[in-house]
């Protein structure tokens, strides 16, 4: 008798919930397919408009998980589960987790801002958070950088977004700022002509903007001149090293002095009478 009652109850339960469960499964399957299709559509549109690959992947993932959240809630509602209380529980749990993971959430928010506003991209040489290097990868929580001596440094995104960022690769051209010191006895006109000749001889130095050679200041022991040519950003350090060496070699050939700090010490001997009076 009990078995027959259980069988009848099971049939009634299946009749009542069976179609709802099938409908919920159908919603999950179709919803997942639609979420993937929308994700792929977003990624194709952004890729077609040459959006950064990191931003494409991030936006696609966010769109997919947001759509799947709605799909799961719709499936649960179809079965008859009250999602209002479930959402409240998830919200309370999210608040508790958020308080426990404040640092990680700060890095996540900073990562979102870095990806959206793009103050730099992979391959740029930047200086930020006390570190200088080439950006290798921008992730949601951290940014991977490679220093000039081939060290890999993982920097939390919150530190990058909360500090000044100097992007040396943002512009295609950079200006060299060299300070050259010569002696007061040297002919300044000749010095400037030699410097301009060295600039003209280097094909890597750009003619526009025009290079600048001028007297900066009259120092304590030298006359200081500035040499400010413009070069491509990729040629910056090569031209810096080569031009500095060529200036020293040309100055040696032209007899132009490069002062260095020095002191003259003069010793005087006191008369014997003064020495004797001091001793007494």
C-alpha cells in the first residue's frame, strides 16, 4: 500500500516538476549557447576595430559571465526556487568575501582601469611604482614587467594605477638632453660649430624638430652647454652612447678642454721668528 502511494506521489511529482526541469535544462543549454555567441560577437567586433587583445579577452569574459548569471537565475526560477533570498545570501557572502579580499579587489579594479584606459600596453617601456622596464603582460590582478637586465617583476595593479606612470614608448620621437662642459678659455663659437657638425653627421638624428645647441650656464669652473637633438624612440640609447663618445673624441682632436673638479693647495712657510714666538 505504501509502495503504491509512493509510486503515485512520484508520478505526481514528475508530472508537476518534470516539465519544469526539462524547461530549466533547455534554458541552461540555449542560454549558454547564446552567451557564447554574444561573447564571440563582441570579440570579433573589437578585434576588427583593432582593440588591444587584453581588453578583447577581458570584455568577452565579463560579458559571458554576466549573461550566464542571468541564465542560471532564470533556470532556477523555472524550477520554482525563490531566487530573491538566494541573491540576498550571495550578496551577503560577496560582501564578507570583499572585506576579506580588499587588496585583491583593489588590484582587480585597478586592472580593469588599466585595461580600459590603457596608459600603456604590452611592449611599452615604462617607469612606475619605482620600477622601470618593458611591459610583457597586463593581467587582471598584476602586470608583468621585464627590466633592462632581464629580470621579471610582477607588480600589483593597484600600485601602478596609484602612482605616476612615465611611458617612454607612447611617442615615436624622444629628445636627447646632454650637458657638455668646456673651459672658460675655449672659444664658444668653435665649440658650438663642432657640436652641430657631430649632430649633422649622424643620420639617426632628426632634422624636425630642429636640434638645439646653446649655452646653459656659467658654472664655477666651466661653461655648460646643452645639446638637445631629437631621435626616434627606438634609437634613443644608441644615439646617446655614440654621440657622447664622439663629442669626447672630437674635443680631444680640436683641443677643446673638458674641465673636471680640481683644487689648488698653496703651502706657506712662516718666518723662524714668528715660529719661535708662537712656541714661547
